[in-house]
């Protein structure tokens, strides 16, 4: 499920790809459509998305564990 905090990176990805299509400039090499194509760009973006989800889950889990240990 796409949570609210994941909306910004997704919108930024779409913005970067659309702007890059117009200007031929992509801010990151892993989304440079001119060099790697759309398939690889979206694959790379998917891996970054998964990384964000895992990192977010790790921080949320750590916060919950921390709150439980402080409450005791």
C-alpha cells in the first residue's frame, strides 16, 4: 500500500522523467532514460521504492520498540 510519505518520491520521479523528456537532463544516472531506457529506469525506481519502504518500516519498527521499552 502506498502511504502518504511515499507520495513525494513517486511524484518527484514522475516529474524528473517528464522534465528529462523535455530537457534531456536527468538528475540521477539510475533514471537517465536516454542512457538506460524506460524499462531499466522503472526497474531502478522500483528498487529505490522498495529500499524506501524497508527503511521506513525499519524506522517505524524501531520507534515502536523504543516506545514499548520506555513505557515499562
